[in-house]
C-alpha cells in the first residue's frame, strides 16, 4: 500500500494481520503501485521518479529514471505515475497524471523511453487549457492497448470536466491512437474512471467510475468481440445532463444493437 499524504510504502501481512511501514517512497501524493514481471513492486515519487521496492533485498530503491512528461500544469513540470501495465516481453507501459505521453520502462536494462503521444491530436476537444489524465488502460488478448482519456478544463474562469473518452491503440503493431468516443451508456457517461481492466479469456472490458455528481459508482462492461467491428459507428444524442458544456453536443456511439452498454462520441460545434 502507498500512503497518499506521507508517501510511505506499507506492507500488510494477511496471515499475521500486521502492517509494516517500509519507509518513504515519495514526497507525498502517491497513487499507483504495480508488480512488474521481475516480481518487484514499482511506484513513483510526486516528482515523477520511478521507485522500486526490491522484494529480495527488502528495501526501496531509486531506479534513476523519470516518467516522460510534456506539460507544465499549474507550475508542476513533472508527472507522477498513472496506470501501468506489463507486456509479455517484460517491459512496463505507464503514463503520468499530467502528460499525454506513454513511457516504456524495461526492468532488465533499467532504461525508460518515451514511446509517443496517447491522443491523436493536441486538441481532442475544442478547448484552450486542458489537464489531461489517463486514469486507466489495459491490453486485450490481441496485444492492443485500450485506455481512457479525461480532462479538466478552464474556460472563462470556469473549471469543469470533460467526460471519459475511450481510446484504442495498436502500439505494438505500429498503429496510431484511435479516439472512439465518450465512454458510458445513453444516460450516464463516466466522469472519473477509477478502475479499468480487461478479462482476456472472456474478451470483456470492465470499467468503474465515480464523481458523477451525487450518484453512486457505476460499472460498465463491454463485449469487445461484438464492439470491435462497430467501434466507429455514431448513434443518437446522449442524455446525460452532467455533460452539458457550452458549444458541445454529445452523441452515442452504439457498441451493439442496444442489448449491451453503448459508447458515446463527442462532436464539437464550432
């Protein structure tokens, strides 16, 4: 476990029911932990440096690498770890909370590289100042990366959210990122995706979202086998009132014939 306020790393033994403080792994505001193919535990500092808990040595180590960042958001010219997933060759794909970039870290060589931007354009929505986040991503059984993009926008002294947008990127196959539209159902679009994963055996994508006004969390399941062939189809206008923003019109991108949750697409009115 990674403490949010103090940045300490904790180990909880389920057999003894005791918790041990392993030391400080970040300045503060820690979010993500991931177990890599080398079976060590990775996280990052608030300033974006990649940290490792060496299971064999029982200590926290500084890898000497930093997560790629291309933005300076509110005087923070760095990005701490967001979602992180491993691929079969042992490398780790990760993002930061304030960046468009995809970082690839190789535990074998200890090197990190910036692969590419994870959105297809600088302005995937029509806005000036954006704080873009990638709160969740996962590889499917074909090695294609699916992920969520969301952002907070500043417009005329207003501060509000751009809802979750589903993305698909065959990065390992040399493809380009695809923006597939707003993510949710006809009357409820996800606003802050907290958990995002793919059951590779069943070929189903699951996503959990919160922060939708005073409503309870929602769970979305998408049958990817049915959705892949129709992922670019656009449907009717969505009716989620929480999505209202000046100059924006939102329409549904139907995943199937209406028997399963549908995906949404945004169309900017200029």
